[in-house]
């Protein structure tokens, strides 16, 4: 039963992406070249729908939900929610390093050099790719 429910949840999320989230967050352009901004996100949403429906229709294997793993997953979801709120409130450049550091600590990274590099370098690379190279804005 959990396999069917997880497949159904993934398929519903794909439908939300395809019909609500992606259209609300991508630009509509008439003459953009051979690929439009929504093409790749739409393709990923369709794959989520197809594979989620397949998992719901043809479940296999067994799911065991261990309490510790469930708590960690909920903690990651909470960190993602706080990160979205932080980016909306303070902007990408202030919130992203804190999120990167929190995620690295949650997965068990404790080496100061890697923590500093991940909290500074990763957001800097993302900002450079999106703002400088793609000429798009970040919150």
C-alpha cells in the first residue's frame, strides 16, 4: 500500500508542476529558438506523472519507514521551507549560504574547509550561472 501511495503522490506532484507551478513561473515567449523556457521543466513533470502512475499501478518491493529516517526527511523539508521563506525575505545571496551550510551539517559534513567552501562557493556558482550567464534574476 505505501508503494501505491508514494507513486500516487509523485504523479499528483507532477500534475501540479505541469499545470500550476511551471506555467506560473516561466516566461511565455513566442520566438525563443529551438527550445522554450518551459520545455525541460514540462518534460520532467511528465516523467514524474508517468513514473508515479506506473509505481501506483505496478508496485514492487517493500517500504519500511524507520522513525529516524522519517525525522531526518521531515527536517530536510523544514530546512527547505525555511530556505524558501529566507530567500523571499532576505534574498538569495543572504539565504543560500545559510541553507547550504544547514544541508551540509544535516548530511554529516563536519570538516570546516568543506563547510566553508560549500556555504560560499556553491551559492556563488549558482548566482553566477543564473544572474551573470543566463541574465535572470534571483530573489
